[in-house]
C-alpha cells in the first residue's frame, strides 16, 4: 500500500521539476555583442554568436584579419585590415574602394583623352611604377614608351622604307603614302613593276624599217638603224648616196649602182648643158672672161652650155636611158633604176626588189644580189626575222624561245624578266634547247670570254643573286641540264643573254612552296607543320 510519505516525495519531485521548467536561463541576457540566447533545461543556455564573436557568452573577439587574410573574404588589392569588436574594416589604397577594397576606381572614366582620339582606354591591375590603364590603339598608331602615362601616337611607317626604291614616302596620321612610281614603272608607289615599253601598243622604236626594242629595268632603248638608214633608232630615215654628193644646184643627183665603187651616184646637168655636174664654182670675173673669149657659159652648177649634137647623132641609150652630153665628143647614159652599163644595157639582179623586209639590194654581178638586212632580220634575202631581244612575262607559266644570227644584240644584252604573281609559290625553269654557245676546249669554258652566254638571276634586277651563267655545249660543262627543272627561291627570275649568235628555249611554271611562306602582314600566327629533317624552310 502506497503510504503518505511516498506521495509526498512524489509531490516534491514534481514541484522541483516544475520549478526548473519555469526557469529561463536567458533571462539575464548573458550573450554579449548581439549574440542570440537559446534557453536550455533549468538555468542553462547556449549563445549563438555573430561571425565576429566567440566564447560561451560571445565575449571573445574573432580576429577576422587573420582569419580572412589572403582569401576573397578579406581585404583585397593590398588593403589594410583593421580588426574591432564587431568585425573588421578595410582601409583601401588609393584608387580602390568597397567594403573589401574590391572595386577599382576607373582611371579611364576620369578622362577620355588618356589614350588620345585614336585609342581605347582599358583599366588594368599594374605595379606601382606603371599606369593603371592600357591603350588599345587604332591601326597606324602605337602605344607610346611612357609607362606611367601611355597614349596612342602615330606610327612613322616611312622609317621602314615601305615604298619602292626611288619612291618618296610621306608619313600621314595613321597611315603613309608613296609618291608615284618612277618613270618606266607602274604601280601604287609601294609596289612598282617595270613597264615593258617594247610590248606597248605603240611600238617606241622605228617600225619602217623595224628596229629592235630592248626592254631594260625602268626604261628601254632602241637598236641601231640598219645600213642605208640613219637616226637614233626611234626614227630612221633612208640615206642616199646623193645626200653628200658634191652636185651643185641645177645639176640632178641620181643614185647609180654601177658607180658604187666611186660613191654610188651620178650628177646630171640640166637640158641644154653639158659636163659631169661636179665642176667647181668659179668667180663672176672668170665667168665673164670665159664668156668673152670662149663663147661658153659656165653655170653655177659646173655645167657648160651645150651646142653638142652628139646625143642626136651617136647617143644610143637602151632600156629607157637618157643621153647626157659631157663634151662635144662624149656623152653619158642616165640609166633608170635596175639598169646600168655604158648604154644601160645591163640589167641589175636587184630588179623586182628581191630583198625582203626593207633590205637594201646591191648588185653582185652575174645575176647575184647582196642584201643588206635591217636589224632584226637575216638570211640571203633578209627573209628571216629574229626573235625580239628582251621581254617581260607575268604569267604563272609559259614558254620562251630566243635565237639570234646577227650582231644585232645590244651591248648590254637582252633581258628576259619572268615575274609571276602567284602567292606563296616558287618559279621552276626547265631548259628544252641550248645551242650555238659552244666552245672548242675540252675543259669547262670561261663564260666571260665566250662569244655568247646566258646568265640566270634569282630575282628581277642586277642586284639579285646570280644562280648560274651558262655557255658551252650540252654535256661539255657550263650548259644547263636539258629537261631538269631549276627551282628559284621566289616567283621572279631574270635571264640575260649576251653575245652575237646563239639560241635557247625554255618553259616555266610555278608551284606551291612545300614549306616556308612569305607575308607582308605586321602581325600573325605562324604554325610550322612537321617536315623531314633535311627540309629547308624560309
């Protein structure tokens, strides 16, 4: 049976429990610095402290400066951390702001003129001795050398000599300009190519008779006028034996093939006069004396007044010849063209103009002729035309044939320029024939002493590297290997022929570089693919 004492004990325990449950450990507000008190059984409690405090009652300060040092939660950009009871603060360096000094004050926003009108300003993190911004400059401008106050300044492109040699460079804001190409060239001034005046629509040298044109780098020159003509090659005028004949006014000069050995002309007195037409002038006193005592009139042309009837009685000129009295007992037949002889009885082999292409015909006797050929033609009748001396080619492939059989080549030679325009390519030249530049010695010849030679330049000017000079027989040394391609370093080549007699033919083509590249870009990315160890790339 449960007694009274037992009930009382239970009551007391229940009362004590009730008292403890009624207790509030947080009633005294034990948590400091804003800590949150969480009551527990009886007088016990827990403090939920803010991040900057610790301890049972949040009485201990947390050193955030040490805790967050070097992390994104601490002071940034070398800001100074100051710890205090309720947290920490950051004292920022000049140019930075924000609770953690995480924001940079925009240098670029303070002035739009920092980089100038041709640059774009960008804020950057830099060292103490450098500016807090950088400039992105427009094309044709560059960042100045002042590291603390950089700006965009004009690039003087002319310092790199970007124009063709001999062309002036004018520096302009953000760009440059090349003055016009020199005479004999065409292009934009930066790139100038030789003008082949000899290939122009208007041939610059004489065409009748035709005089060869020699193209040179930046110019041209004409060959000599052929025999029988005179001039500078650009213009040629037919010469005549009568040009310098000493016939005086009144006498008529006629070219006479039958008298080539004595000048090739005859002076004929006018009708009613006689003489050789070459008499010397006399004074007026002498003329009057002869008139008074001899009854003869000596004209100013050296011809005497004639009373001779010899042309009527004995003059027998054939083939349309005209009788001209020389004295009372002598006469001369003035023969028409292609006839000669005492009575114009002989017919010249030059009748019918057998010499072609403007050749001058000379009678060689017994029905034979000797043709004096103009420059550019050869053969017994001048029937063969020589190849043009010099040319300029820009096609990526083609053929070239040249031969000469006379002394018509210019002293400085014939220049054949190949300047193909294929990008990232090289030129290949293959000789197909090479003749007439032979030597009699068994040893390899000295090409400078040969009557003809051909020099191959690895470029289009005299300053280019000489690849080889060819002369001699095939197989005898100093001659190119027929059918084997010669590869140049670029798409340009110059072939210079010097000499009097010789011929060659070749073909050329371009091929892409197996490796290497040429570019005019100021900047770029270069990626070199793998190649064999013995491959040379430029």
